[in-house]
C-alpha cells in the first residue's frame, strides 16, 4: 500500500489509522494546512501533502476544516 507521500508502507510500519486526500475533491484552499496544530500539512506543487503520517495525532482537525470533504480518516 502507498500513502499520500508515495511511500510504500506495510503492516506494522505505523499507525493502523491512515488518512488520505481525495485530490479530485481538493481545491488546495489550505484550510487544512492552517488547521493542523502539528504543522504536518503543506502545499507542494499545487497539492496538499502530509510530511509524516507517523507524527499525526489523528485529531481530525484537518478533516473538519475541509469544506470539500477531501480528507478521509480511515
């Protein structure tokens, strides 16, 4: 399985819960970037990316801030 960073991950390589961005819905408004208290989201090449899934606290603030419902916590 690959995460949003394009890195291959396997079971045991991090948190069981992951989150993804539906880039078809994302309009790159940056609200999720501002909402992330851990500063793990950034805009790169006109896309929202997470710098580290493992450092995420899974608070859901990014998903709550997304008016496009493009962020999905699984």
